[in-house]
């Protein structure tokens, strides 16, 4: 098992790397939402069939679901980073403390 303090071999082996990846994925999601909205607007102005409009609405709904999951993932990763910092500081504090004489 890999120790928390070891350097990662890949940018995706750490909490920070995962957080950065999720952030990039969120940006791509926002771009996709914009493109789908433009397509849906064009389709609703008579340039698409009813089936295409429904499909675009479903895509928009699924992108919204994915966005909610990504937001939750980012919050979880933030919590994990905070907890790791707390644990590492606690570990550093106990390592730096002089032994008790009893």
C-alpha cells in the first residue's frame, strides 16, 4: 500500500490530480452544455424534428445530472484534502513532540 506522503508517479495518483481532472471535466461539461443549448434552440425554431428536440432535451438533462455528480465529487475531494492536511499535521505534531518522561 502506498503511503500518503510519497510522491505520485502520475498526476492522477493524488487527490490534487483527481481534483484538477474533475475541474477540467467540469469545464468541458460547461462547453458541451452551451453547444447542446444552441442545438436545442436551433431545433426548436423549426430546424429539427420532434424526436431530435426530445433527444437534445434528454442530453441536456443528462449533462445536468453529470454536473451535479461532478460538483459532489469536487466537494468530496476538497474534504479529503482537508482531512489529509489535518492528519499529516497531527502526525507531524506527534513526531515533533518530545517523549513523555514517566
